[in-house]
C-alpha cells in the first residue's frame, strides 16, 4: 500500500501569535472565536429577522422584541441606534447584522458606509474611484513607526 | 471514469444577482462586469458539464451560529434558493448529484478529510450568483450541482494549504467514480473587499491580480499565503479567496489559462473571474 504524504509537514501555527496579529489591522474587527462567543445572542437575534413574522414584531416594538433576547443593555442600545461599529466591538458579525440592514430597507453598501468616516455619497464615490487604498491601512504598528519616523525627520529639519 | 475537466473562479457579490434578476446587466454600471463573463457563457454552452462541484460560503442563510462546519458537502437531491431577507431569488432550484456527492464525501473521509454531510439546506447568493453569471437565466440550471460549503466567517477559517489539499483529495475522489462524467469545479467569493469597520471599502487591484497569476501554471505558492496577508492586503472579507484554492488544488499540478477578467468595483467588492483547465503531464513511454 502506498501512502500519499501530501504537502510537506510544517510546524503548527502558534495560536497566540496567530490571533495577536489580527489586532494590528487598522479599523477592522476580525470575527474570532472570542467575538463569536461574546456576540452570539446579538447575531442570533439578527438572524431571527430572516423570518417575516419576526421582522413585523421587531418593527412594531423594537425594544420589546430585543427584551426577548439575552443581550446586554449596552448592545440593545447599540442595536436601537444602529451603531454598527459598537456592535462589531460587542461581537456582532456583518453577515448577521446585514439582516438588520435589510429589514431597515438599507442597501448593503450604504449600511457599510455608516461604519466609516464618510457619508454614503462620499463612500460610494470612493468605491467608484477604485476603493480604499491598502497604503497606510495594513498595520497599526507600521503606521505608528512611519509616523514616528516622520516626526523625527521634521524634528531634524527645524 | 469521472474527470475534472476545468476550474472556474468567480466573485459572488449579491448585487450581481440583483442586476441579473432586474435586467440591469447591460447598464453602464454592470455592463463592464458582465462583458467579462460573455466568453465563459459561450464556453460553458460548448463544455456542457454534467456536474459542477461548487465551492462557496453560506452568508448566515442556511447556517447560523448554532453550527459552524468548516467543510460541508451537499449530498441532497435538490436545494432551494434561500430567503436572504428580501424573498428568495426567482431562479431555478438547484439539482444535486447525490451519487457522486456521496461518493466524494465517503472518499474524502477515508482520505482523512472529515466532512460534514448536508442532506437538506437552502442555498444563498454565494452559490446562485455564480450560476447566474455563468449560465444566465435558463428555465433549469444546465448541470447538476454539488454544493461544497466552507466556513470563511468564524476564525480560524481553514488554511490555504488545507483548502488546496482538499482540492487534491476531491480530484482523487472524482477520478475513482466509475461513471463517465464531465465534472467542473468552481471556487467562488472575493476578491478584495471589506464590509466592516472604519477600513471598509478596501480594494487591492495589484494583490488580486498577483493572486490570479498564482493560479496559473505549475506554481503552488498561493497555498502558503497566511490568513494575515489576506486580511491586511485584501480586506477582512477577502479571505473568501481561500475557496479558490480548493478549485485550484483539484486541477492537479499544472493549469492552463483559458480566460481571465477583473473589474473594480461592484458595490464594495473587486470582481475577479478566471477559467482554467488542468494540464495533464505527458506519460513518457518506457
Ligand atoms: Fe461571500
């Protein structure tokens, strides 16, 4: 019997290093297991809006519908305010939260734009112009180092 | 025996489905996107694949957070388009190929890929949009579909290497199915996009095109790209591109490029599309 060994063996990734790198990406919350745990009921609430009868009950009385879920007061306030960045911090995931976009009748891209520093028309124009550049958006540490280097340069000039 | 004759990569942005369903695919915004699929539509008519293994991800439609399978294969008879919050797409039901699907599922498990088996589910835009892009609006989809769902939402998602190796195992599984079947494998999702946070809207034309280059020929460099590189370079949802590596892995050691297309933007996303065929090594006579 021949055994196909497949790809060359390599050392398993260090899970702590793997996860730590995610926190170095500017303006991004990677949907890690920790966030998935924290946001479980937020996401399951959002998922429930896939059903027309639940959407109707939610629209009739948002607060009362939210009170049926094991969601923190803070998260309920963020849901009522449609504060999507706050919800990402609390473990919300955009594919689940998008059920709330659509029950609000908001186009996906417009809802996404509310998480940025731009208005919807500005965001739409940025996308038409080729999107947000990865330049300066890859790494918080890299950005800090670059800023420090620039500050030093200016220091020398003066 | 059954054979994988070609691989197709394509974005699966939901807005493309809306464009098809509302007859907007020729307008100024969508026209340039759809023009890049014309070649493939004609080619698919000639190829007439019997079965398509369609690698995609569910976007909180069939699966919620209750169960998160890393790799799941659809072994059912048929699947209905999912209601994603605005009513199901008015597209034909998706017919499965349970004989081949169960054969692949069993083979993969024996090959040490511990698959989740799905008998019933609805399929969302991740699966139906690529069908619309490649086949237009037929009465019935012209091929049987084996859905292969990958978790690319909850981290850790499978590594690029694991995806590639799954593709290699799928190739072995298909080639051990006795019936003569023309099988294609499609990898969907991507390319660069980020749908969340302050960095939303990130696109990376240069990186995406390097990725397309890496699918062609005999390089396997793409299987070693770490998750962090997708996240930094292509946005948080660019990670969907690992699904293209299952397609690439299933084409064997070497591929030939048949068609390629890239367009920015479609909503928040960079559209990428590629058609590849496997290049079988010539067996040198002894
Ligand atoms: Fe997707």
